[in-house]
């Protein structure tokens, strides 16, 4: 007896992407697209009265971002499996999606086989991350290991520098001398291997230190 196909809901703000995904999946007997929507709110309305086994979820939606959507979907249907499917390849976004409960993540250049493999894998309780996504996450872990450790005071001063505070303003706010602030600033630039405040803030943002 043929098992019931896996019911998939597509959430993506681009109708052309939805059509492309439907075409990729239409020839596979294991999968059936049971719904498709272009906004987060429409997805939540759909799931209030319809069942889905797996959700293909874009990060960039016009009303609710995909990271937040993960939790909202799971509140409605706790057993649903969510796959991130996006052009976003930033490790911070992927990691936040994983933290919120996605069971896998693919970039939108995934092949039909990858897509079906991912859907069937998460549906049966596994995790699936595309080859490119695995590489991105592995490189990010390696970079984090190389990152210097900052003290609590250094992190605080780094945040104030990013907020545009001057040395004297930081000194006043923290009740320390301007010389101490400059010492911390110099230590931060040495640790980050940069030569000015703008580069310091840029790398701190990239590494999610602030």
C-alpha cells in the first residue's frame, strides 16, 4: 500500500519561487504541496485550519520575519517540521533559525533531489542541512574559535564605541578616567587586529560581539 504523501506548506514572498518549488516537487510521489502563501500571517491562518507535515519557510517575509515565524508555527502545530529555505547564508541567521526550532536549512539553489531528501529526512525525525550550509556553519565555528575573548568591561566599552560615544563620554558614564578608556580601546584594537574605531565596530558587528 502506497504511504500517504508528505504534505508540504510553502511560505515565500515571491510567487515565482513558489511556482518553481511546486514544479520541482510535482513529479515526486513522496511529496504533495498542500498549500502555499506569501506572508507570515497568511501562513498562520492556513495552519489554524489545515494540516501540514513539513513547512518550507523563507527568512525574508513582508510582515513577520522567518526567524520569528518558526516559533509561531510550532505554537500552532507542535509536531510540524520546519525547513528554512532562503537566499540568506549568514551564519547568525541560520543559527537563530536552528535555535528557534527548524530541523534543516537549504539555500535556494538546492536541487530537486536535495529538496526532496531534506523534506523526507525531517519528516521522519532527522535533520538536514545542505552541503553549502554545512560549510558555512563549519567555517563560522572555526572563526569563533579564533576570536579573542573579551572581558565584560571591554564588551561594554565596545558597545559604547559602536553607539558613537567619545572617550570622555564613556569615561563619564563608567566613572573611569579617559586614560583607562583609551587603554581599553587600544587593547580592543590589538585583540581585533584593526587600526581604527570604524574597523573595530565593523568586525564586532560581523562577529556578533555587539
